[in-house]
C-alpha cells in the first residue's frame, strides 16, 4: 500500500460523497437512474490501492473501499453505520481510537496515529483527515486512510531484539568479569605466597653461603625466582588492569620519598650489572595515585636496567610550570623510530629473538601504557638507536604545595637488637621473615594470628619496635585488625607494615586507609629494608 496525499484524500472523499448522493437519488427516482455515474465513482473508489474509509460527522462509517475491506477481512454491509471506534478490533485500544476521532473532529486538523485494526499485531498508520463541505466551514466528514507500518515496526522489533541480545551479552561480560575478578583475587594471593617464601629463603641462603663453592648455584636459583616474580607481577598487573578492577586513589604526596625508595631499590641492581644509577630528585608534592605511579616507574626502571649493557641509568625529576616531568633514561641500544609505538604492545621485545626469559616477558611497557591511561598521565618516549632511550612521565603538581616548606629527613634506622613482631597465618612466610630479620640483627616474635600475638606480648618484657602483618588472616580477620588490637594493648602507636597478595580494590583501599605502610607480595629484601626504615622514621618523628 502507498501513502495518499491530503489533496487526494479530499478528492476521493468528495467522489464518494457524490456517489452516495447519486445512489440516494437513484433510490428516490428510479425512473431517472444514473448507472454510468454510479459505476464510475465506485470503480475509482475501489481501484485506489490505499485502504480508505469514509466517516460521517459523528465518526460513523459511511463507506469503505475494496482495499480497506481486504485489509481488515470483513464485509461492507457489516460495517456501514458502525462507529469507527467500535467497528474494528484496535488491538484492545478502542478508547485510543475513540479519542483519536474526537480530536480530529474537535480541532479540524488531520492526525496520524499508529494502531492495529485487527488485533493480529500488525501495526498500521491510521490517518484521519477532515473533509471540507462543499460550502461553509463545517466538515462534511472524515477521510480515514490506512497504510502499513510494517517496515518501521519490523525495524523497531529488530532493534528491540538487538537491544535484548546486547543486554544479554553485557550480562555475560559482567558475569565473566566478576568471575575473572574472583579468580585474580584468589590466584594473586595464593601464587604470591610461595613466591614470597622462595624470595626470602633464597636471599638468606645466598648470604649464608658467601664464599662457598655452591654460591653460584644459589645465585642462579635466585635469578630464576626473581624472573618468576617479575613475570607473575606483570601477568597479574595486565589482567587486573584489563579487568577494570583497579581504580586510582588520587591524593597529594611527597615525590622525594618515592624517588629515594626507587633509588635504594635500583641502585644495587644497576651496580650488579656494572651500571651507575644517577638520581636527580625534586622537592615537590604531586597529585596522583602513589602506589600505581610507583608501579609505572618501576616498570620503566626494570626495562632500563635490563636492556642497558654499559653506561648507566638516570632517574630525574624536572619541574615545568605546574607539571613535574619524571624521566627514566638509559644508555642502552635504543629503539628504532618505527618501533616506538610497537614497544607498548604485549609480549613485544626488541633484540630478544631467542626469548631469553631473564630479559622479561615483554609486558613491562604494556603495563606502563595501561597505568598511564588509568592515571591520566602522559608518557612520552624518545630514542636514538645506539645511544639510548628516555621515557618521560608528566605528573601534575599538587595545587596547594608550598615549595618553601621543609621536608622531613629520613634518618638511618640501623637498630640491631630491635624487636619485630611478625604476624602471618602461612608458616613458610613466618619462617622466612624470621630468618631475614634475625640475619639483619633484629629480635623476632612470630605469631599466626592477632590473638596469638597478644598472648606473646602479654608475657614479653618489651613492646615491639615494628609490626609486620599479613593483610588477610584467618577467620575473616585482617592485619589491620591485629595491629589496632596491639596498639590498644600497648596504649601507644607502633610502626606497622602490611604485606598483601590481594588485588581486590576494596581490600587494597581498606589497607591504605589504615594509614599503615602497604607492600605487595612478593616483597624483595631491598623493599622490605627500605620500608622498615621508613616506618621507624615516621614513628621517630611523631
């Protein structure tokens, strides 16, 4: 069916009215019939392909053409004289049809609505157009035309189907994401526990075998453990960032402490390769997520030390207006210009065709890219093949930072004989931490729970100088709970460090909100030593 212009509707209406008048005259004066005129009007009316019904001024059906009868599947004699609102099925919406007719009759303006005439679900565009009288302003009736709305309705039905499929797919993705989050939380914690024990036991064994013929074997083992640790961290970092479970916790912090910590960790690593790590700190407060920014910089430093054979590595901070540019530069082999974008993709390693795993898995810069996007910190790279590479991270200064304020110095805290309290429900972690701390000259109390720690302190002659607690303990308890219970028992605050293998954002945020130092397993000896000193320094200044 095709749509009929308004002018045609009115013309057809007039033809139909005239046909009706002619038929009435035939009835009144059979001696003067007009069969030719009546037949001609009927043929025109019924030949038109548009479904048409003519309504009188009261909205009753005066006539219908053949197309309308075919559309509704009903006889003409059953419909003539019936109100439009009651003559068709309307799909249960007779009240809407009645209001439709009344609105057109009252306003004298044509309208189009979408209704169904037969209740079979096939929606139609119903147009009602007032038919002007031959003389005067009143309407002689209403022309009703019907055109199929099937295409539009089919498109809308298809759209609804697509929306339902998209919702189902979205729900599947959400469920898969939730399962991935649960897996990552469990895998991260459970895999990091043995890695932590291996790291600490290997370090203790290497120190005890100093000068022994078997030392190279232990050192090789430790390098393998370190490579495993790096791969585990990188894989879990990529998975966590891709799953969307990591959200930044933006806050102002002193950049100096982070740079000093990085220098303390990477200075010995660089020296072990015959490289020199140069550091140019900047006394400034920046605004970002300190833990995620440090993770980003550690990935850059890992790459710089790993891929530099001779020369050195530079870690420098420079202020440019309200931005601090943190640069990690090396004197390595450099990167060709056409590879500068490629290096940020997963598992891409230039110059490592043999896939030497001691040189990583090719995920470090992929993590940098994801962290850069997450934190909103631009990362730029420039390189000259054969000369070296420089990565620059732009971090905003904290708006209220006062450059004239003095920062607290971090005193050395070499305190042989100091007492450390270690709380962890993993026996291997307890043993390895005890060995490391005792080798550093600490006295150690160890406990598998906060309750056991309190029992040991109840009979101890002194309070601990520092508490090291695993975040996730048994029976739903946390290291934060244990530390606070010990503070209440002692009647004073004691420096504390939380160790965690969790990746759950809620747990990480809770650990950070505690105000205690948070370290992510597996922790290296240099990290542990540095943060022990930092915790003790903070306590000494309070």
